[in-house]
């Protein structure tokens, strides 16, 4: 006999149960028993306590998969929208009607493909992710093979979606739409060519002149010392005052660039550089030379930062890194010009006429920037808060000493003391010294490209630029020790390594880009550049003070003078390297900045 149980049901459920019991052979008790049996499972299943847990676990996995799919869809839509808005040019009014008609036709085909995909039950995004992951696992270093695999996967997927009809991928493009696309391409190329001529080349010219002014004293030092009776300390101060005014102007220039834009700031400061070069050419004593050199440093202080800002303002975001690299490479040709070409001009017209010529070229550059470069109104932002975030971040203070001591030293040596070492320590004649400086200038330009490519390759393998910067610093310190100890190694190799280290700014700025959001990258770069230039000033001036403690013999200082000065610099670099390479230097960066509601 079955036990009798009393239960309470809602009116709706009781009515549904009564209606179901009216069917032939059905009773309320039987219906309730069957329903409870299906819900609770059989007696054997109920005896196994793991059954309910397995059912709940399966439901949990399904919910997790659903949540993941929703997140994938959200990120895919968001990334597609951002990419589309960032790279798609605005159509002219005359082309918008035909474009809308073509878009409606494509959308109909798109909706049909979505319906077929849903019926097949194979998610396209998961299929693409799995295919790409498999290709990377099979050949992680073969970028071409990976690209071809992705292309084949996409083509196969499109072919399946269209039932084998490849022509349906792009539905029935009319001749008019093709003509519109061609016109758009021609217009896009014309716009890019115009920007290259009106923005890129004027600022590259300014950066080229800045590099030329920075390194030309290495060729002129002997002429200045002979004509005006300058000692090692005077030469060190005269060359390094360029870096002093350059560094002092970095923060004010950043504020001016944010407020007035690169066109006005660059053209105004290049006039100052032209006046400084003219004053240098007319100088009759050390004080006038010092003032002229200081004005030159002030005048070219915005050459790099203004150019970088101009590229961000007028070029697509995805093209900015490539243009940055090209600007550094082409600007470094100014260091090449400061070797053999400058030596030929010195021999033919003299150093005063040379600086007069440079003054005229700088004035022309200022006029070109003012007239040719389009006006822009960059957003005005408070810079003090951003600088505070940069200067209070411990990661910045871990990077700055090593970056400044190595890059600043490379600049200081290439700008002056490399030529003095080659003449006094290695005993090379004038032609050999100039040849070494030429090779160093080429190494600087090549180093910028090489370090950029190396950093990009390592990043693809999940390695950041910090270890690469540490490795470059290690090589640089080793090269300096080889010079100090007078090891029998080719001087061209050693001094080329010194010059190439000056291009390590590519790595330093890449590290800062990982540390700070893009809204603070410019100010972070300016803050670090201040340390680079200040270090170059300190090294150039301090080296002269140390070297002049010894008495020159027939116009040449002894080897020990340079060895002592270089050794003091290396000691500081080793300490900075240890500080940078400590384990906590490579910890995952913490979030130190969140966007305000107005910035999102």
C-alpha cells in the first residue's frame, strides 16, 4: 500500500493537474509520481550522491561557456568599431549615395551568411582563434606562413558560407563602385603625399639640423682651440652648454606645444637657433661663442618633440611608429654631415663661414615650417598633474639613471670626446679621426633601425624592451672598459658600438609606453629626455674638467687623463645597471592612472 502525502498547490498548477487527469487512463497521483520521478531521478540515481553534483557541474560549464562567448562577442564588436572608425576615411559627399547603396547590398549578403553560420552551429570567431593558435604553435617564428594560413582559413570559411560561390563574398560590385574605390585610393595617396611634403619633411629638416649642431664641434674642436686658445675644460663647457639649454627648455617647450601647437613653437625656436649660429660665426672671444652655442641649443630644443607631436596630429595612429623611426633615422644623417662634409667645408671656407651658412639654412627651415606646415589646435591639457604622475612613479626612477647615463654618455662622446681620444690616445691624424666620426654617425643611424626591429621581434615573443636595454647597457659598459684598458680590438668596432648606444632612446621610450597610458606618453618621454640631455651636458663638461688636470704634451693630453675620466663615468653606469636589473624592475607594472569620465 502506497503512503498518502498531502501537498499544497497553487490554483494555476492545481487547475493544470486537473485538466491533465481528465485524459483516459491518467490520474492525479500517477501524474505527480511521474513528474517527481523525472525531477529527482530513479532510486538508483538518488542513491548515488554524485549524480546531482555532475548535473550542476555540467550546468556551470554551460554557463561559463555562455559567459565567455558573450565576452568574445562584446570585444569583437568593440574592436571592430574602433578599428573601422580609426582607419576608414570620410567619403566625399558625391560618393556617399553609391556607397550607401553598396553597403545595403553587402548587408543583405552579410545577414544571409549569419543565418547560414547559425544553422551550421560552428562559431566563426572560435574557428579563427583555434586556427591561428594552431599555426602559431606549429611555426611561432614564421610570420609569412602564419599569414598564409590565416588567409587560407578565411577564404575556406567564406567559401563554405557561400556554398562554394566565391563570387558571393563581395556581392555584385558595380563599375561605378569600382570607380569610386579607385578615386578614393588616388585621393588618399594625394593626401598622404601632401602630408609628407607639408608636415614630415619640414620637421625632419629641423631634426636633421639639430643633430648637425649637436655633433659638429667634434670636427671643429681643434680649429677653435688653435684660433682662440681654448683648453679641454673650455671645449667641454662650450660643447656641453648646448645640452644645458636644451635640457632646461624641455618642460616649458612641452607646455608651449600643448598650447600653441608644433608649427608656431618650432618656427619661432628655429629663428633663435639661426641667431645663435650667426652669433657663433661672428664671435671673437669665448663668451660670445658660449652664448651663441647656448642659443643654438635653445633653438633646436623642440626639434624632436615638435616633430613627434606633429606626426600624431596629422597622420593615422597606426603609421606613427614607422614615421617616428624614419624621423630618427633621417635626423641622424645630420651626424653624418658633421663628419666628412663638414670637414671639407672647414677646409674650403673656414668655421665662421660654415656657421654662417648653417644660420641661413636654419632660417630657411624656420620660414618653411611657418609657411608650409598646416595650423593645428591641439587639445590644451594641464601638464603639471601628468608630470607629477611621471616623476613620482618608482619605475621611472629605476629606468632614468641607466638610460641617462648610457645614452647621455654616448651623445657626449660622439659630440666631442671621441675625436679627442682618437687624436690624443690613439694618435690618429685628422683624416683618420674624421673617418671614424663618419662611421660612428652611420652606426647611430643603423642602430636606431636595428634596435627598433629587435624590440619588435622580442615583443612578438612576449619579451619586453627592458632586458634588451639591459643588454645594450652591458655591451656599452664592456666597450668602454675595452677602451680604458686599451685592449687590442678594432677602434672602428668599439666606437661604432659607442655611437649605436645613442639610439637606445628607441628602447627607453618603448619602456615608458608600457609604463604609462598614451595620454601621458609624451610628457613621460619629455621627462626622460630631460635626463638624457642633462647627462650629456654633465659628461661632456666633467670629462673636460678631469682631463685638464693633466698637463698636455705637444698639444695632446696623456692617456691616463682620458682613462680616468672614462672610468669615473663607467662606475656610475655600473651602479645604474645594477639598480635597473634588480628583480623587482621587471615586475608587472601596476595601474597608476585611471581616465576621468571626461576622458573616456
